[in-house]
């Protein structure tokens, strides 16, 4: 099982930079009626264009935009070493070469959302961009780079976080880094997320029916996410949701650091959240062969591997369509948080291409629908399991999954379908209809679980 990014953050936070650094701010007031604010490394009067920008720091423009909701901020190229806190509806558009990076002295984030998370979970959040508003925030054309120093181990490291019920609309942005340097010894920490959409504040199956600590929404189109320590994108908590990708220029690319020493996940949808994932390319979420940590080559420790898409106690409906997953230990992993089997699919896979790894699709309890997918090149195409995270492992309340597969191509070098020993005598079914099956169907000693068709 790919470890989910934990919302319960125990004492594993080493604060980097707790004293505020003083800076000389250059602010050239623009006209009071201006709806567009300009930021440049070299501001000058009258502050009404990129040639004569009114602000030298992005946060100063954000503070001004807070006064007039819906304001537009133009970032006129250059690199800005600052942490951004956004508490109102606005848009930030970057001209070519516009980059936001963490400053040398990194502060604990102080929005109302960050403070609520700290009060509930302990530790501190350190965000490059913290969005805490009920409104719409648009980011476009920006490179957002969040690299923490070595020896920083925390559950609250976010390149960008969305809370307060707000919506992030990100278009053609690059979310680069969320964590420490690649191959650092700190990569074993379960923190460092590229885009965090909502925060559950709860762990376990009960969290599915509890309101999230922070609700967030996101619409991501044409973005790239890479070099994250734990997850590329996390959509977390009941009420949180995201639309990721789409046709044409809307496509999103997510690239892990694999092989790495962390169980990374390209996208995690968890604890009651939902997502629509369309036309996304996800690759290189691979945990390297670290003894007692991860490694699928022997199939003995695969449960600690990484996943391209991890559904960990998700909400009622997540769809994955026309998405390409390659070189991930597990392509799509689904762990239902329902105490009884859902009546309708929580996960729908349609026209996806999944290749490589231990399992193309791994189903733990729950209800899944698959249609016209191509699952090839892994040890197992479809792996069926009963998983304790449903809340009833080894008890009378445990249940096996129900799944349907229609017009899928299932190929596995060890098995096209494998039913794990954990299923035991539990009742369930994987119904195959007009599928192409290449490889054996391994379902030995499970009299009540049917692989039919």
C-alpha cells in the first residue's frame, strides 16, 4: 500500500527560520482606481505598467489587491524570494521568467487556515503559497519553486495549499519542488506536497463522514508538477475536490523522483474528497529497493511502494479518464474507507493506459468500474485485495471488493488477475466482459470470490 500523506503530524518538524527577516520594501502607489497591479524587480513611477511597475514584492501587491477583490496582479518577470499569503479573490499572472522561490529565512505560514491546521494537528505549516479565502484565486504562467534545506523533516511542507473553502484555478504553472533535495536522507519523511487541496484533519475511515478541517477546490489545466518529496497533488477531506487536466492544452503532467526512498504518490485523493482526473500524464513514482521500506521486485514488500494515483478512503466518486501512467510501482491504488461495500463505484477508470510496476490497478475493498483501459507491462494487471484501512480487517465486517471490467486489455507477466490471500472466504466479484486477458487468472482458495467472464 502506498502510504498516504498523513494529516496527523507527530513531532517531526524542525523549524527552518523562525525569525522574520527585515527587507526594504519599495512601493510606488498606483492610481486608486487601478484594477491591475504590476510587480517588477525594478519598479518606478507611475506604477501602471511592467515598464513602470508599482511594486517590488509580490506580497505587497497581494496586500493591495485584498482591498479590491478580483484585482489582477501582473508579475513582470524576475525571481522573487518570498512566501505568499492570499486571503482574497484575485489573479496573479506571470510574464515569461516569473518565478517565486522560498526565501533564505523560511517563516511558518500565518493565514487563518494555517493557524487552524496547527491548532488541530500540531507542528507548523511552511508554504510557498498559502491560499486561505472563500473566493477564487487564479495563478497563471508562474514557476513556483519550494526547496527546503536538508534536515527539514515535516508533514506541513507545501509548495501551494488551498483552504478556507476557496478555489485555486491554476493554468500553465510549474509547481517545482516540495521538500528537500533529491536523495537527501530526509526523503523518508511523509511530508512535502506540490499542491495541497483541503486538509482532512482526521485519520481512518471515520474521517470520510466528518467535515474537513480545511475545504479546498482546484481546477488545474496545462500545469506541471515535479520533484515533490511525498505527493504531487493531494485532494483531502470531505467536501474538497479537484478537476485535474482535460483535453488539448489542458493536460497536466506529474513526474515523481523515482526511484526514490519515499513512497511517493502522483495524485492522492483521500478522506472523503473527490477528483476528476482527465488526460493527465503521471510517471516515476517509484520507491527504490530499500530493505524493510519498499521494493516490488521480490513482491514481498510491494505494499510500501509508490503509486501514480492513490485513492485512500475517497469520497463517493472519482473518475480517471484518458490518463497515462508509467513507471509507477502501482499505477492506480484504491482503498475504500466505507465500512460496507459501496452500492455504486467510488472509482471509475475509462480509456486509460497503465504500464510497468508491480500492479497496474490494485483494488482494496470498495467498488470499481473499468472500461476500455489498457493495463500492460506490470507483474499483475489487476490485483484484488482486502485491506484493513476499510476499518474492519479480520473481523466479521470485512468485505471483498466488487469490480467490473469491460473491454479492457489486461496483461501481466505473473498474472492478468491475482486475488490476494487476504480475500480468504470473503464474498465479492470481478466481472470481466469482452476483455482481452493475457496471462493467468490466479484465484486459488477463495471459494466465495468470483472472477467471472
